[in-house]
C-alpha cells in the first residue's frame, strides 16, 4: 500500500494577507513631459501581412510569397496597360496630325505637345513593361514551386530553361505558353503522366503573347524603312502594338488571378454568399410519426 504525505503549514504560521486599500480618485495622470510611449502608427491587418523580423523563427509560406509577388505583378501590369493605352492615343493623335498636315501648316505648339506625349509615354511604358515582365517571371517561378509541392512531382523543365526560353528569339513564342500550361496542369492536381491541356484562358493568353511578340519585331524592323508613307504606316503600327501590349497585360492579370486561386486556399473575403431561393424536383421529406396524445409539447 502506497501512502503520499502532504505537508501543509498549520493555521497561524503565516501572517494574514490584508487587501490593499483603494485610494480615492485624484484625476487623470499627469506627466512632467510629453510621454514617448504609445502604439505604433499601423492600421489593423492580418499578421501574415507583416514581414518577418530578421533572426526570428517566423517565416512566410510559399503560397503567401507567390500571392504577394502576384499582387505586385498585377499592380505593375495595370500601370503598363494604362500607359500603353495612353501611348496608343498619342500615336492616334500623331496620325491625325499627319492627315491634317496635307491641307495646311500645323501649329508648332500642337506638334511639340504631340511629340512630347508620344516620346514620354513610349519610354515610360517600356520601363513599366520591363518591370511587369520581371515581376511576372518571379511570380511564375514561385507559383511553379507551390504547384509542384501540392501536386507531388517536379515541373517538366527547370526554371533556367523557362527564363532562357523567354529570351531566345523564336523559342520565346512556344516556351511561355507551354510553361503556363504545365503550371495550370500541376495546380489543378492532374496526374503527371497525362499531357497538359491548357484552358481557354491560357490559350487566349498564348495567342496574345505570340501576336504581341510578332508585332514588336515587325515594328522594330519597320522603323528602318525610309519615306513619308513608311513613317505614317509606322505610326499606325506603333498604335496597334500599344493596343496589343495593353490587351496582353490585361490577360496576364486574369491568368495570375486564375493560377493564384488554384494554388492557394480559398479566400473567404472574395467568395460571394449564396442564398437558396427555391428547390425544384427534390423528393418530399419523410413524414414524422404522430405525436402521442399524452406527451407534452
């Protein structure tokens, strides 16, 4: 038989504890100087939105990294689309001035303003497009990593082959679309043995990419031609190129949203609430047994 002895102090061995006396209220606190303490100037946000402190154990998940990079790429793509549309309007205005110059002299201030608009929007749109391309490639790399972890198999081609396929002429017409198709295939959880079948959105983006690259090459080659008519046709070609770039940017935004929705969990803030209005064709519910007479409700 096991016996546990518990020793407790006898009554009166410790001094009695007296409850602290509440002092009367003397007003709000006063300080000899302005206090330096306070809450940080930050709005309320989710904890994952804050970057991890260097040296701490907290880390951002690959899904959050892919979503953050995709959000940055989307913002840059919206700016690129707006700049390309503005550049197309500037090219259209220049072509209108070319048509008007056949019947008389133009104002120097109007021509200078048109040239300034075309040159400024052209340079800024190219810089924005390069930034969007860099962020989109970074998002593609991180999204491929997340999709590979979820699907359980590695991508068919490494990242350096995808980047190299974007830069090499001729190959850059095929590699970007196939890389997106492979990413979509893995994000949908399809088996690795089956061949990727791109969706309609990916096929539309692939076609817009091919048209944009071909228009860009044609515009660069057209600029080496001489003559007044070639210059006028070049203005129209620049306008069409800007419109194609804007359409490609918008389609890229849709693709980024589509892939991010596949590789990450469902965001409850973006889900629309549904309400059942009526039910048709459903079988009738089973009848409840009759309540006995003596049972109280």
